[in-house]
């Protein structure tokens, strides 16, 4: 029972204090689950994050579900999903009730503008941290550049790139396995 309470508190706390969505939450989740609690290995966390990114739904919720499931199965996943979503639901209810009264207030506008750089910084830390652990090489950098060009300039549908990437990744791994390398 204690681990369920710990999982709930970790994801509730992260959900309550993090602005900017899933990518901003990743370094906080990693710090709590991988570094402090040591419930999941770094490499496993990176794999779970890749799976969470490629799964439908919000990254933060998917990551919470995968962490919860990895630590305590179905009920762990349920606890982490609820804990991660609950602060957002509460905050949105409160903000929706108050925002119509304050949306044109100069201090509210300035507060939202001040938050933007912090969100960018949290996302940058997440990209840097995951990038260091993801075994990036020249080929993977070129893949990122190619995908960015295809999506940005040629309006290639992201879902097609995801499907193509999954297919080519499976082909690559199958060929790598036949070659005797692991």
C-alpha cells in the first residue's frame, strides 16, 4: 500500500507543479522514479518514454501509465494516471471559473508571458537528458533532420512518418538479429 501512496504523491506533485505538458514533466519524473527511488533503470525509462511518445494520448499520461504499470501492474498504472491528471482537472476547473473575470488583466497576461521561457527551458532539459541516454549518433541526427524537413517543408503527415519509422525500425532490428549482432 505504501508504494501506491508514493506513486500517487509523486505524480500528483509533478502534475500540480509542472507547466508545459509532458515534455516539461519528463525530467521531473526521471529524477523521482529513476534517480531517487531507483524503481526503473535509465535505459528502461528511455524505452518507456519512446513508447509513450509513439502511443496515442498525452505524453505525461502515457508515461505515468507506463511507470505505474512497470512498478505495480494494472493498479499502479491506474494510480499514476489518476494522480497525474487530477491536479490538471482541479486547476482547469478553477481557472475556467476565474479566467473570464481576469483574462484581460495586464498582470495575468504578463504572468503567462513570464511562464513561456520556463516551459522552453524544461523542454530543453528533457531533450538534452534523453538525448544523452538515447545513444545518438550521426545517423540518428540525420534521421531527425530528414523528418523535420519532411514535416515542415513538404507537409508529410506525421502519422505516416511514425508508421514508416516503426516499419523500418522492425526491419532494421530483424536484419541486425540475423547478422548475429545484439
